[in-house]
């Protein structure tokens, strides 16, 4: 009698043990799956942001001095979590990854733009003395909104017109990137390119 | 116990498939198609998980050039551009021009058909139940830009003037099938483009006028758009009457009808249905002929979905790749650049 009850108890314990093991495997698999899926999602957004920067940079590099070009900046899901910003080669507070050059960056919209660009953003350096990013739409984030000196502009979720221009005179050269047509012009005095 | 084991095994199989996404094991079109199916079925299996499945569709970039030296300025600075050299044209030889035009038609038709197929022929609910989580309302349209086709500067305008994709799709069969492109895209329901010009059959209250304009660039984007709403039914019925097609079936639209008065199109802002102003397409001659290749295929009716709002429309439209036209059609864009 006692032996039968003991065997029954052992069976029940074994079943419970197997159930617990399977449940643990299941939970681990589900957690792994969620992490994997979210990483695919995050990587996709990040890859699109990087591609956006490369598209702009690629077109800038194809320009000769004095030339300009207009093209469509294709949006993507989560684009409004990213900003585009730029620094000239003498500007303070630049991301370290820009080294001593002018740079154009696409970075996550979080906290200090320079810090965000350094930590999680993508930057492309140029030999121009300056790179200017401008925009004139309701979506523009101005200095005061961000609380920092750097101007940064949201990427579009559907499409935006991007105009690029390479300005060069005897003493300096800079690239101007306009995400929407803008009337006013900026001038960035800078040291000449050797 | 057995159910639990099967569930875990099933999950691991799905996971194994998902981890394969993004690897070189599949072509980009296959990855896109699988991700579309995964997203559409995710909501069926586990409601609320649709947004967790990323749409892995990358915009294909095709440059059609007449020779090795031909270049598509439209793709300057962009990566992964596929350049296709068209058959040579002899000066003044109409037969060779016709041959080159035929190849352009073939690539445009294939781009359109492939996009339609990848997107589940418009019948799958791809964006609907994720719309709020992705930051846009249900009535707003969402798009995937499947392919951008650009014409290189060395392709003659006289060749472009001969391009007639609409006719090509009505007459030629999809490789490996006995159906023409038009039949294949409409489940064999029709073999020619619907005539949207029969005005007055149905009436849609126009809320906003949209103007489709030509572009200075010879670049066409094949854009898949989907819009869904709980109260879309009545509007759909009217629209389908105008189009002369049956609710719940796929249709194709004459390119010319897109620039004629009374044609109804979708807008990103308000559910659907706004009249297109008949201002025509900018430019003349060969340029007009190229711009005339604005074809559309669609499906309006119930989606395969468990969500409350089942009705909606899917539209695959070839439009000039410019900001205005993209914005007119798409509230938001998904997929990879």
C-alpha cells in the first residue's frame, strides 16, 4: 500500500518536474523570440537611418563646387525618432567621431544631439570647411526646443524634399543640406581648405 | 502536455525561420514576401503582435540603360542599384526601337506584378491593426515602395514614346503561367483594364481635391498602399460601381483614367475617395507618353483579418517618384530604404 502510494507520488513528482522543465524551456524560447524580434525591428530602423545618411552623403560627394541637386528623401517606419544634424570643422561640441572634420550625422532623438550622435548615431565626415543643415517646416526642431546649440531636424515618415548645394569661394567651401526649401541663408565662416 | 510540447516546438520552428530573415539564404523579394505573410498571420495567431513583426521589404532600384555608359542620375550616391542594359537601338530603325520599348514594358510589368504578389495580392491585412501602434490612425494609408525604376539619360525619347505597359500587361503572360499580367493580378477575373471614365454611375462625396502631376525625372515608383476603416463600406461600394468592378474582387485601372475627371483615388489623410482634378500631366510628346505609364491595380473588400475593421482597399500604383505624389498616396512608409 505504502509502496504503491510512494510510486504514485514519484510519478506525480516526475510529471511535475517534466512540466516545469518544458515550461522553463518554453519561457526561455518566448523571451529569446521577443528579444530576437525586437532586435530585428531596432536594427531595421537603425539601418534605414544609416542608409538615409549614406544617400545624402553619396549625393553630396557627387557634387562639384557651385552645383546643387534636389532629391526625394524616402521615409521609413520610426523615422521621426531620428534627427539629422551637422557640424563644421571648427565648431565646438562636435561628436568625437567627427574628428577634426566637418560632419553630417543622423542620430536618435534623445537628449544632447552631440552625445546621441557619438553614442548611437551615424556620422559622415567631409573635407568641406562646413556642413549646414537647414529646414523650414512645422516639424523642425529649433535650438530652443532641444535646449542645445545644435540644430537638428526630424527625418520624414513618408517623404521630404532634400536640396543639397556645394558652395565654394576663394577662402572656404561648405555643403548646404536643406530638408525643405528655405528662404534665409546661413553663412559659416571657416578656415580655408588646404 | 503534448499540446504544450507542440506549442513550444511550433514556436521554435517559427523562430528558426525568423532568425533566417536577413541572411543570404533568401532573396530580398522572398524575405519581403515571408515577412508580409508573417505579419498578416501574426495577428491571427496572437492578437496585438502584428507590430512586433517587422516588414522586411527593401526598395529595389532598377536603372534601365541603353548602353554601358548610360547612367541613372536619379540614383546618384545610392547603393544596391541594379543596372539593366536594354537591347541596342539603331538610329532610325523603328524595329529596334520597338524591341527596346518592349523590354522596358517587360521590366515595368514585372515590377508591378512582383510587388502585387509580394504584398499578398492586396488581400492581407498588413498594416491595419498595427496602425495605432505605429503612430498613424486606421484611416490613414500606409505604403511600401517596392521598386523604383529609372530610365538612364541615354534612352531616347522616341523609344519612351512607344512604351505602353498597359497593353503589354493585357497581351503578355506572366513567365511560368498561362495568365496575362492583368489576369494574374485579378485572379483571372478580368483581362483588360477597367474603365473608370463611366462617370455618374456612382457618386462619392469629394472631401479634398488631389492633383497628380508629372515629374521632371524619368523615374517611376511602384507603391503598394493599403487603407482600412470600419466605415469604409459605403464609400467602397460607390467607388467600385464607378470602376465597374465587383466588391471583393481585384481590379486594374487604365493609366489614362488617373488623369481624367471623376476618377477616384486614395489619399493619405482621409479614408479614401477624392476626385482627381483633370489638369493632365505636365510636358508634351515623348515625355507625356512616359508619364502616361501610371498604371494601378487594386483590391477592395474584406481582408483576411480577425480585426474589427475588416474592410479596406489595397492599391498598387506606379507613380512618379516625387515628394508630392508620394505624400498624396502615403500617410506613412514602411520597409527598408
